[in-house]
């Protein structure tokens, strides 16, 4: 079975909505990590110094089958286009402890 890692960066404002959408398309497990610092091509260096958690971004990642990954891309990319965010997928060569 081919496994893929899905990584999504999104504003904390939309994090719970994103998680609901992921679960709706079949993602059953994920990890969300708040981002402290980053540097992008469009906005340059960004620090999460805001007082409110809603001014920060999170990285959400999961490992899934190719079929579910395709559903995630089809359903989440339009959502990210509207709200801002990034989605990356990559092949998983080895994974342990997923079940």
C-alpha cells in the first residue's frame, strides 16, 4: 500500500474547520504544531509574536493512503485558496506505529 505524508500550513483561525474537513474526507489521525517562526517566498520572515493565538499559523500533518490523499487535495486546496495556506504531499518510504 502506497502511503503519503500530507503537510498543511494554515492560520490558527481556520485550524478547527480544517480538521473537520480532513476528518470528513477520511483522515483519522493528525498532528498539529504551532509555528513559531518561518520564512516564505511571498511574505519573507514571519515571527509568531502576536498576543492572540489567532494571529499564528499551525502545521498539520498526517500519513494517509494515496486515495485519501487525493480526496484531501481535491477538497482542501480550494479551501486554502480562499483562506490562505499551503499543502505539500510526499511519498513515505517507511512508517512505523501508524495503527
